[in-house]
C-alpha cells in the first residue's frame, strides 16, 4: 500500500512539473499542444503541433513537431502538411488565335489543400492583351451649366473615335445623360409643366431646354460613330433647382442595365462621368419623398428613361462601387472646375476610398480637352494592374508583386505595364488556426477591370489517418477502442486506459484531485473520479482551474478572429498580440520601399502613426505633396553632403561614401538621367552653396553633387553681430535725435532772452525822455474852430 501511494505521489509531481513547463512554453512561444486530448484537436490547435499514434508512446502525444520526431516512429506521426497546388484549368496567356482567346490571366482554376496555419503559395500571371475590345460609355450632366460642354461633345466625337481607333480597332461608344429626380426640391414643379422649361427664366427665355428627367440612355454602346454624332445633335440641356445633381442614379443605371446599355462580356468597360458639380447621396431622396432604398436593379423603359427616380432613393457610393466591380467597370471622373466651386478634391477622395482603379481628370470649362483626357486616362488605367479577391474569413490572402525586375512584398499592383508585358503575383493563401471546414470553400482572384478571373478552391487538412483498434490487450482488456493511440472508453469506463469505473471510488485517489493550497477537490468545478478531475463543461486543467470562456471579448468573439482561449488567457496566432489578440501583425505598416512606415513613423497594432515632424502622411506614411516630399528628401540627404564637402569623407557613414558622386559643373560626367529642375542646395559654414541632385534606381539612392561652389563674402561673423549692429544703429539714431532736440531748445532759449532784453531797453529809453507814463491818456480834448474870427 505504501509503494502504491509513493507511486501516485510521484505521478502527481511529474504532472505538476510538466504542467509548469507547458505553461512556460505557452507564454514564450504562444503555442500550446499538450492540452489537446485527441488527434483532431491537436492538429487544429496549431500548425506547429503533431500527434504520435503509437500505442507504446508514453509522453505527451500532442507536442511540437520537433519534440514528436525525437521520440515517435515516423510511421506513427500524424502531421499532415499543406500540399502542392493542383491546377485544375491552366491555359497559358496568349493573344486571340482563330477566334479563341485572348487569355490574359493564368491559371484559371486551382485546388489548394491547406492545413490551418500553414499557407499555400501559387503564382498568377497577367498579360494585358493587344487590341483588346473596349466599351466606353459617357454619363453626362446636362443641367444648364454644362451647355457649352454638350456643344463641344458634338464637335469632337469624330476626333474621339479616331483617337480610340489608334488604341484598339474593336471599340464601342455610348452616351447617357442625367439631371436630377423630378420632384421638389430637386426640380421646381414649374419646370415639369412645359416641354420647354427655359421659358420660365428671363435669362433663358429664348433658349430651348428639355423637360427635366432622372437619367436617360440616349445612345447604347455601338460602333456607329456617325449615328452617335447625329443623335447628339438632337440632345439639349435641361434645368435643375439645386447644385448637387442626380449623378448617382445615372451611374447605377449605366452600370446594372447590361443589356440596355450594350456591355459586352469580352471587353474592357469604362464609364466617363462628366459634370461640374457634386451629387446627391443616399438618404437625400427622402427630402423629396423618394424613400424606398435603391435596389441596384435596372429600371429603364423602352425610350431609355429611368422610371423609378421619384420612388427610389439615391444609391450609396459603396453600393455603386460593388456593382461596378461585379460588372468589371472602371470609372473616369472628368470634372470641370467652377468659378466659385472646386469639386476635384472631393472626387479624388472619392476615387481613393471607393474606386481604387478609377481616375479623376480636370475637364476644361467647355470640355475642349475631352479627347486628350479620355485617351490619357485610358492609357494610364490600362498600364496599371491591380489584383482583387473575394476571400472571406477564415481565409486570408497576401500578395507579392513581380513587376519587371522589381519585387515588392505586400503589394497587389504593378504600374507602367506595357501591352503584352507579363507581370506575376505570388499569392499566399492561409486558413487561420482552429478553423477547419468540411468540403471546400471557393473565392476568386482577378485584376480590376478584367473579365477573367482565377477560381481558387480550398480544402482543409484537419483529420488524422488512423484506423480504430479493438485489441483485447489494449484499453484494460477491451474496455475501450484504441483510436490514434488513445483509448476511447466504453460507456461507464474512463481513465487513460479505461481502467476506472464510474461505480468505483477511492478517498486516496480523491486527494490527488486537490491542488496545492486548496481544500476542495477539482476546485469545486468538477468531480473527482478515479484520482482525476472530470471537469464541468467549459473547464479544463488538472484541477479544473482553466476556463475557455473567461478570456477578453474582441469584435464579438472570444480572443477575436486570430486567437483562442486557453486556461483563462488568449493564445494569439503568430504575429498577433494583445490581451485579446486585437493587434494585427505589422505587415500593414510596410511601405513600398520595404521600410516600416516609410521610416517616418512608428507601427503599433498594424497601423502607422506618422511623425509630426515629418512631411509624410497616409496609411504607411508615404503620402505628401510633390514639393514637400522633394524638400523633405533634400533635408534627409544634407548630412551626407556636409560630411563629404567639409572633410575628407573618412568620417561619413558607409552609405554616404558609397552613394555620393561628385560631377563637374555641367553634370557632363554623370551617367545618370538627371532632372535638373529638381535640384537641392546645401549651404556650408562659410556661406557657400553646393547644388546636388538625388537619383533613385532599383538598387540604391545616389547623391550627385555639382563640383562648383558658390560663395558670398562674409558680412557678419555671426547672427549676434547683426543684432548688435541693428541695435547700435537704432541707439545712434535716438541719441542724434535727442542731441538735435537739445540744441534746438538751447538756441530758442538764447534767442528769447535776447529779444526780451531788447524790449526792456526800449521801454526804459522812452520813459526817461518824457517823464510821463507813455501809456497815459488825458481825459480832456481841445478842439479849435477854424472859422472863428473871420
């Protein structure tokens, strides 16, 4: 009996030691394998875990692959790994041959067998085809302010067709127009009472206007340029009441009315949106009692008019964006800059947020540049390849782009791609841990604006390849079935070898269910049977001390999407951190140059916080206006210039010594293509100026320094001398002014004294001569009659 107790005590001590080692391992590696009790649970817990199905294996059956391989026979190791990609349909890219093709995206369908946590990789090749069909539909604002633009469209339609003919021989043009919802306050009710509403406005009384409408498909897509031009000659302007127009109604109908507009399956689709104002958005329609949410369906009558403009609300921008992606339509917003309004920044932010492949271009006030605008925008769009996918949780997709000789991780785009130039994207597809699914899930990968796609079928590898064993020598004389080395006990039996019965009890074994420092078996959260705790639902651990339901909640689930709850703590997937696994990896902080936050910010939880001292902004601190970026780049390189021109260069960093090049005055001995309009300046301590140009290629950034030195004479030794000089001049002026004032006052005083002395002298002189008061006047006056005595 004593030896029996000693044996059980030794087992308890070993279990405690193994548990502590497991906890430490979990905290350091964020991988816990030993808590899994079945082979399937083990494989789902982490891609780093494997299972040993040997019946003679005495260690933890679920452990890291490295540990399992040390002690388990290879034939007994259950460790399915992500398999190679199986191309189901894999036709190479090619031009159109004998009415077959062209094929611009390869492969077309693949099958992936993925173990959760182990990614699969495959390549997608994209090659824009030469002379590919193009469908281009104009959606034009025909409110009165766009009247001169309509006149221009009539004149340049032939030039536009000729310009498109130089790009592709197979193109179609179409035209539709919009005004606004025909209800107040969007349209004055007075305008709806006459076929020519211009008569109600004094300034337009002699003009001809169309009765207002929501949207009208005037000319479906066609190759007949002459018919297009003829129909445009009959189109006239209309009137609306407020500045925002009903453009979103027009965009939605032009997008979803596939048959009415004439969109072709095998063609690149473009919508040219022309306006000089912004537009009404979703919920604005309720003002005019058009409160039914937009259903995103086609509502054009036989004459091409939008029939539910007064019933349905305006669509949301996101709704239109999703519909355009589904129809492979790329928008080009041609916007006029008004006299009092500038809506171009608004449209640029719109494209950045919702239409990644779209473009914004400034339209001349009379649309005179429409041909050049359309051609340049088309060429710019077709030279860019941007990948998109429909993968949803638990699937994750990452991209690496191979654009010519440039390889960029976490990039799903290639720029400046020529016709018939192939670019490749390496896709990493993974399934998050503990997310197995039966059957298969599908998603698609495709370049924006292309009608071709790659169908990706995904299956998960989560099952063990073990056959059940019913040997009588196993599981305590056949009291259970051996499955992958673990006994699955019959009813009423339990234990590692099914050695215990529910009808048995033992007080000594019950003591083994009490944790150190506790007095209650199984922490009062389970039942002690046969010396082991049978925990209540949701609890695990040797003493039922662990819960899988008490971890932090993130986005509505325990430990969020990228973690699992183990023993009261979140165990995060590799790269994710935080108590609730809410902080994603820093992959989203990597800029196009491979630097974290472009070197101008700090990354936390997968988001960049750009330095307030830098000129850069944006998700990866790469955005800034051209002038600011140029000045910031100049400032960044001035230290290299300083240590090069002010010394022998021995103290310069290696990157300065390696990439600083001094050329002659005219840059004639430079082998680089230099933009002399972007020249930086460095002023040294002698007030001498050096000009330098920064050149970046695929491998490094070079600083080209002009050998000529421009110096100015030293006027002042330091800024302090300038300050003292200015103060001295000011003080001198003040003193000179005071001195002049003092001299003037003294001269005035002396002059006054002299005049007063002269006055007194004259006064004394007159008094002495008469002895009388010179101011006295007698009161008696004598008069003599001149006729007296005659």
